[in-house]
C-alpha cells in the first residue's frame, strides 16, 4: 500500500440515503428463484397470452407507416381523444382531450409524475396497505411522508376501518392514493367506502390520485366506480389508467392521466423532464384498442374470472384458505391452515417444496405484521399453467413443525 491513502474512498453505497430501503424488490428475488428452481411463476402479475390481434397489428402498421419520431409531449391527439371518449362513455366523465388528458409511460410514470408534481417536501400522503410498491418509493423520492391505513379482512373482503382512515389524515396531508380494483387484495371499493374517502378529501382539501389500471378486470358483476364520479371529486382527482392490464400488453407501458387542466399542467411540468413523451406506435395502437377492442376486454374479463375460480378451487384443495377477489389478477391466501405462519418464509421455500413461486403479501405493508400470514398468487396464466401449479401444490403436506 502506498502512503497516499488520503484520497476519499468511494462510499459503500452511492445511493441517496432515503432510497436505500427500496434496494431490491421481492419480485426480483422470487423471479430469480423461479428460474433457478424451474418453478411455475405465479408471483409476477403479467399475462402469458397476447392482447387482441388487430391491436397488435395496429402497432406494427403504425411503425410501417412512419410513426417513428417524437410524438407531442402530451400524447398523440387520437389517443387523447380515445381516452376522453372512453371516460365519457363508461363513466359519464367529460375531459377535454387537449388540456385534461395526458399520456404517460404506463400508469407507473403517471403515478410518479403526479406525486412529484403535486406533493411538497414534508407533505404527507395517505395510502392503503398492502400497496403497489411504486407508491412508497415515489412518495419518498418526493421527500414526502407516507401514512398507511391497513386493509383488513372483514366479511370475506379486505377493507379499511373508517376511524383509522380519519386518524391518518392531518394538517400536512396533501393527497390520498386510491387503488381500486386493488392490487394485491382484489377488493373493489364500493360506493359507501368511496363516499367516505370523497367526504374526507373535500373536508381536508386533499388531492385524490386514483390508480384504476384494473378498471375493466372486475368479476361477478361487481361494478368499478371511479372516485372522480362522486360529487365534488372530479375537480380534485388525478385519474390514472393504462393499456397494460386492460389489453394484456403490460410490456407496452402506455398510460394516461385524466384531471382538471391546472393539475395536468402541474404534472406536465415534471413529466416533460422525466421522459418528455411516450413511444408513438404504442399510443396509436392503444387508441385503436380503446375504440375497437372493448368487446375483447369483456372476453378477457370472463376468462380471468374462470381462471380465478380454477386457481381458488386448487388452492383450497391444497389446504390454503382463499380470499375471493372481485377484480385484478390476484388471490390472497391465508397459509395458517397449512401450518405455516410466515409468508416470506413460505414463499422462499415453496419453490423447493412444490415448484411454485408466489409473493409474500407482507412486502406490500409498512407494518409487515398485518400481512404476515398471507401469500399472493396470480391467476392471469394459461389454464394448463394453473392446472400444473395446482397439481404441484396438492402435494404440499401440512407442516407439523409450525414455526413461531
Ligand atoms: C400493473 C400495475 C401498475 C403499472 O401499470 P403500467 O401501466 O404497466 O405502468 C400500476 N398500478 C397497479 C396497481 C398495477 O397493478
């Protein structure tokens, strides 16, 4: 070693301190485990079949016809118009396609840009746990503080305690994130729950950020009600959705925001420096999908409901206690009847025990204790994949050495 050791050593972790808790996600760990063990991956929520053929062709046609340069920052006009038409037709909500609709790189960027644009350092953001993982990371990136309200299993579905929600709102609360249909519990908030949320937004002057990417993937006739349709809410809601889940094209990352013009203008100020704009061919194809493929989406919904039932039957036979979801791609299972108590522990051993990968629900909580005994399985897979997973899980034997 030389004597010249005074030069500063690189820091052990160059990542900014506040982001260190978000280092590696359980999805990466579980996917690697699935590959290493040759397991069936019911962890990650993406379909293993393609979206509507004509919509895929529309993307190819868009590339062939030269839609290959920067589109306008707020999105190609035809997609903004198709989104506005869709909102009006399905929900009776009228948005001006030029100033109140904004195209983003998936719902993920819509969420990030919205929170970065509207939430000040030190502000508080209320959200329901378990939550989609990007919410917590972006709140932290914005320098804001999250206040999580737990969804608890009550009469067969996950919902919140109104008093716990009221208690989470304080003088620094700026926004609330509402994800319905909800990943990972499959709950669809009903009108009473939404009215309570709306009432609190109005009373405390909060902005609602709604993640509605599963808006069409609802089962058993349960209706998805956008929060923006409740009295007074359109003016304070940033409504977010995307093509990925609706049309089984999660790799397209084509999303959109609908909100009053001043909120959209604020989001645009941030978004223009994140990505400026979103890939043109996907936008044109998503517009085609919204205008011509909603019948296909109805078929997808019915097929997903059948897959849900197929997986529920198998998981129940294998000994799990299953919570029946009203929407999304996912079922929650209570692992205690099988003699397990820690979902993370089970998720890590399930590939070697049964050759199946699932996601421990506790990773979606600030307080992991609430979700400790739940594991999430995805059913947006081919029937034969679900059947094989079920066959493997049937071999799971009830554990006798229950761990603490
Ligand atoms: C899949 C998913 C997203 C991400 O949507 P993209 O359009 O792929 O960015 C956002 N929120 C929830 C709840 C999701 O499940």
